[in-house]
């Protein structure tokens, strides 16, 4: 009978209590109304939103990008902002779980009323919200993902623009290099079985570099590299692979090198896709395992990688110099050590500022999309390759240069003079690219003519 | 005898129907006054409420602790997404079929778990929650690996917009979830009030006595799993409709979220399931609203919701295991 | 053959750690009738403390000892602050049934896990860090081939086997150990015969906390340290404990090595996508064929 008592409670009390709870929920999370005609733009402010994994297993390295972007925006604000408007960056942590990304996107759009999304990180998580963002006509600028599916069909995703060169373009360019220089070697790959790893394999195959599953191709589930890649390295070793391509993030590259080291496996050449070629993460992880910085630098030395931007170690580069200064002065993040992630964040900040300036005083959502689509040539950044935005594609950097790490963990051009290569995300050929990067102004602010 | 029980069943059904109608009116009223953000949050409450009910029925009523409801949600989500993307089914067709799919998964799980209970069952279901999403990579060509299958609620049909005007996307999400949540509520309420619910409680309270009194113990246990899996599958299908069905949509933490909601609200009551869901969905917003002025660093603020909900979970089981709804019930009894 | 040896070695060193985790689970299960899902959260927390000490210039061994002591203290605190008040609530309506008495502590331990992970994130940030090993992590050479088996692995296996031997001796030979066994078998009878059951229960928690902290210290050098890295280890440890028999310390060790081997051979010979499915398959197989585990007692309570 006791149980019955609990069940025969009158529905009225259920309803009244539920109503009180919901009213409370509403009261505490009420959203202030906004009157502006274009959401997120007022006379004094432009609000931008960004989603990324700030915590959780996928966050290392990436959680520095937003701090760098904010540092650049703070610098712009200190110089008077964009047409007198301050840039505010609202970031949301989705811990790389797509179910959460939907909620954080809703919060950015409906609660923070952002003008645009900018620099969001993560392919799977972005897939869950890209359609909704596009349907609402919200600019989805400079996404930090090289997944070509987001950019190559602007009819499908008209408001989404890339913020990285695509994985396929990079893999095709590296593939050409492998084909030409390591024809006599046994080339193998270790890659994570997600869009990034698979696009890399696809791009390499387009360039004629193919692998045999379970023999010269070793795989792991993205995120499981923490428990070591012993089996994968043993597999490549057993198949006499002497050139190892790494299609994985930096912590997995570090795990692969540590495992290879453990089993005495010394491939003649490591080739790492740029996403994984982050010297800081590499050295931090190995360093904490008791491998001192000098030794880990030695392990990295000679590794081939590609990049669309200058190496963060190129101290003479004018963009590197300017961004480094801004990072020192304005970055308030917990870890502001200068590296690829910071450089990329600064670069997206610079690019965003250019686009906001170019779109003019009368800032609207369609206006900025139209501007980016038709003025790619006027937009520039620290990158050594131009931006590919047009009405046909929304891919970002169309070129990569190939380099080799020196003993001081700086990526140096492999040719005597730096050659930048370009191709498309489909079957097109890889050709050399002539591009002169516009100089950075003395005040490190973009100038849009 | 039979006539009496028929009349009783009718009165139970009437009671459940009354509850459901009140619930629908309440949600519609709340939904129409909410801003889009809270409408989306409310839609999420309805979706997760169904999943939490699956925990209430399985754990609260029949005493079997599962940490793998997220895996059953994934089954529902994938069934629906495959039917929608490959067969071109509408969501109104795909969701009921997805419920059948997850019921079958529940049957399998029930058969293999019927002899387990307590921590054994909890641990095994936890391993299941971990293993099921990796199937997406195992069967890449069909399940599309980490990228998953993008699906959404789409646009309202013409007759709807003709009758009620053009709803915002958030409102439409809410209106799609509402009928399913209402049906789930009706069935859960019916089960709890009826003889079935009594039998399930008997399983929980006195395993031996239940089997002696003629309840087919293991068949009922499997049945509980099937019903619970159907609820979870429905919740998972609707959860996927928010944008994507993929492994990162149904992580292990989702299973734990459902359990937390069920316990905080009161693991034995439907009302508790609803309150608990409201708590876990709105908690981050409440914390944000309260601590907004403190300028906490990201490092602290990102972890606060998890910290608070875990602390609430511990406090609930130690101080007031019956949850929010339980307190309510207590007062009621002493009146 | 190389791959075979490599898989064997890798399975041995991993298996040793899973055995330790399983041992921790078994001790609390025997001592308090609770499966502690927060166990590797405690280990993560104490390993972070060790990591911070080492970064601040303390010696590895000091940090090592401190972490183990912290693990033990944390175990006792959990017992006194959460689990004991819970078991005193047995008379309330919600906990009147046996199934709920088994479920509620599991839920409480999940809450504790959540609190520890959130706290670790707040205190040490969520970034992954490594954790040093006291011995070289370069493989031995066997017949001209370098194997994935290092001096550190030897250290791991030695420590685990010593811990196991000491635990067995403790339970069999010391008065306290016998009292703990008695409490585990029947706490009412134990209390009536004058055993301080609260004390022996807390001692189980301390033991388990220390053992799991040790596991944390031993596994993080080959993986990375972050608030979530040890979740998977707990799940594997649980499987190992069930395979060996939840109430048998020796079974836990056998289960640990067995599961370690399965995981190793699947990842060396199969594909890494299948590791989780393999764990699930092993678990279901054991639960169907021999639910009490390899060395589990016949009348083991499987509530």
C-alpha cells in the first residue's frame, strides 16, 4: 500500500509543482531582449561565437586557439576596434561531443545573439550544427577543420568558409613529394580512423601513394592514442616500413614516436600531416614522460611536414614577429607558449578582422558573406598561400610548402628556396604556386583597400 | 473479478490520460512564453525525459541498475537515421520503426542480462555503453564512422503552418518532441499504476517471494528490459534529430547523465524523472546566471556544472535517496 | 614470431596493471560489498598530486610514496563520509530491497568519480600531461629483435606480484586480515564475535585506495595523464575482476593478465577498433559460462 500512496497523488499537485519548476527554470535563465536589426552588431560591439573542446581528451593544443584569437581581437579593440566597434568573442566548450555542440550552438545563436560563428574547431562536432547555422544564414567563418566536405559545395553550405587548407590538398601535395623522393622505400601510414585520417589516405591515394590495410597501413581510434601505439608500430616494423606517414593529431604522433622508440624501430623517415606536427605538444608529452627536450628535439629533427603558414620558429618572419608581440602583450589564457596553435589562432583573428573591415561600416550577415566570396584576393594573412574563396568553393588556403624539422624544432623549407604547391580537393594535378604574401602593416592591423 | 479489473484498468488509463493532458498543456504554455533558447532547452528536456523514464522503469521500479542506456539510445538513433537517409522515410515513420529496433536490442540485452543484477549488471552495461559506439567505425560503409549520419527535424508540413503559422526552428523541435514525450508519459504512468508495475516492484523488492507467488521472474525481467529499451531508443532517435547521429553523440557520459537526472529527481517517480531532467538540462544555465558576475576563469567555469551535479548526486543518495519527488511525497503523506 | 612475442610481452605488462586495478575492486567488494566505480578517479587524483610534486622538484620516490598514502587516506574518507552513512540507511524505504542496496552505492561512487574529475580539471587544467617512469622505457633485445618490454615493465610486474603476495599473506596470516575476511563473509556474525567491523571496512577501503593509486602511478608513464584517462582502465579492471571472480584476490590477478593478453593480441593481430568489442565479448562469455569467475567461490553473492 505504501507504493500505492505514491502513485495516487493527484495530477494537480504534479502539474502545479512542475509549473513552479519550469517557471523557476525560466526566471533563472531568462534571456535579455535585444533590439538591434542585425544580431550581434551594435554601434559599439560585434559579438562573435566559437565552439571548441576546451576540456576533455580532445582538447590539448586546441584549447589555446581561442585564447590566441581573443588576444588578437583585444589588440584590435585596443586600437579602436573595427569602425569603432569592439570585437567580443564568446567561446563555448563542447568537449568534442556532438550532442553538446547542438546545445552550445543554440546558446550562442539564441542567448548570446552572435553575429557570426568564427574559427570553430572539430569536424564531427561541426557536422551536427552546420546545416542549422547555414539555414539561419549565420556566417560560419574560418572553421578550423580541413574536412573538404564543408567547403567544396557552397550551394549546400553557403555561409561556411574554411580556416585551414583541406586535408586532401595537403595529402596530395605530400603524396607527390613521397612519390618523387621515396619511390625506392616501403611507405607505410599510421592514421586515426576519422575524417581527418581517411581524407589523408584518400589524398595520398590520389597522388599515387597507396597502402595495404593491416600491413603498411596501421590504424587506431581517434582519442585512444593515450594508451600507446605499440601494436601499430610493431605492425609497421614487421612489414619493413621505412617511411612512416602520420595522419593523426600531435599527441598521437608523440605516442607513435615513443612506441617506436620503445621497440627499437627506427624508420628512415617520418612524415607528419601539419595537424600532427605541433612541436610544443610533441615535446610536452615526451618531456613529461622523462624524455628531455634535447632528446625529443632530436627525435623530431629530420621529420618532414607541410604547412600553409610560416613555421612559428621563423623568428624573422614579419607576421611571426608581430603576432608573437601581440601574444606576449594580450594573451590572458592559461598556456600562452608560442606555437602552431597560437599562430593559427592569431591568423584567424587577423583574417576575421580583415573580413569585418572589408564588409564595411554597414555590417550585415549577407554583406560579409558576399564580401568574402568575391574579395578573396583582398584578404590575406600570415599564410604563404592565397585564399581560395569564390562562388565555386569556400576552401581557405590552397597551397602548402614542404619542410623538414631542424635540430631546434623549426620547420625549414626542404628546397633551397621555399616552393609552395597547390592543387584542388578533387583529382586535379599538383602544381607550383607563385604567390607574394602582402606585407603586414606597421600596426599589425589588416588594411583592406 | 474480471469486470472489476476491467473497470480498474479503465480508471488507471483515465488517470494517466489526465496526467498526460495536463503535461501537454503545461509544456505548450511554457513553450509559448519561452525565448527560442529556452524552447530548444525545453525540447531537450522532453527528449531526455523519455530517456530518464527508461531509467526510472528499469532501475527505480524494477531495481536493475543499467549504466548503458546511452547505447540503447544509439541503437534507436542509428535505426532512425539509416531509415531516413537510405530509405527516405519521414521521421514519423522512422521513429516508430527505430523503437522496434531498440526493443529488439533490449530483448537481446535482457536475455543476456536476465541472470545478472546489481554491480554485475551495472558493469556489463557500462562496457556495452563503451563498445556499441565503436561499431560505427567497425561498419564504416553503412554507419559512416565518426562523421555519422546528419539528420534533423526538417520543416513543418504545410497543414501545420496553415493552421498554426510558421514556427521557429526551436518551436518546431519542441512540437516534434512533445507528442512522443506525451505518449511516453502516458505509457509510463499506465505501467506504474497497473498490475505490471506491481509485478516489477515485486521483482525489485522480493525476488524470491515474487517467483514463489507465480510471477514468471526472468520473463518479466526481460520484459522490463524491452520496455525500457523502447523508451531509450525513442529518446535516442529524437536526440539524434537535433542534428547528428554519430558516436560522439552517444558517449558513456550520456548514460551517466540520464542516471543522474533520474536519481536527483527521485528514481521511483515519473514526476521525479521530469524534475531531474529539468535540473540536469538547466543546471549549467543556472550556475552561469548565479556566477556570471564573478568573472571565473574558463578552467573553473567549464567544470562547475559537472562538479555541482556530481555533488548533488552524492548528497541526494546520502541524505535524501528518494530525490526531489521523494521529499514531496513525504510531506504529502503526513498531511 | 616477433609479433607473437611482442603481443605476449605487451599483454604481460598491461595485464599486471589491470590485475592491480582488479585487486583494488575485489578488496572493497569483499570488505564492504560495494563495487567502487570511483576507484580510478581516486588513482587519477593521487597521480596528479605526484605529478605536481615531481614538477616542483621533489624526487620520484617521495612522490610515489605520498601518492599511495593519499590513495589510502582518500579511500578511508570515502568510506567514512559517504559509504558508511549510506549503509546506515538500510532501514529506509528506498533501500529496503536488496537490489537497491546494491545499486545505490554504485550511484554514489559514480558521483564521487564525477566530483574528483571535475576537481582535477579545475585544479590542474584539463590538458594532457605525461608522467615519468623511474626506469628506462626502451625495450630489451630478444634474439636480435627489440621487444616492447622494458626495464620499467619489469618494475611494474615485480611491484604487482609483490603487492599480490603481501595482500594474500595479510589476509591469511594476520589477525586484522582474518577479521576482514570474517567481516566480508558475514558482518553480523563478525560484529557479534567482537570484530570492529567499521574498522575492518575502512581498512579495505584504505587497501583498495593504495592499490589503485599504485596502478595509476604504474600506468600513466605509458599513457598520458588527464582527468579522464583512467576511465577505460577501470572498465578493463572490472572485466578482469569479473573474469577472475569478484571475491577472489588471486582470481583478480589471473583475470587481469588474461584480459591484458586478450587486449594485446586483438590489437596486434586484429584491428584496434575491435578492442572494446573484444572486452565485451570476454565479459559476456564469462558471465554466461561461469558467472562466478575463474576462482570465485560457489556461494558468491551475485546480488
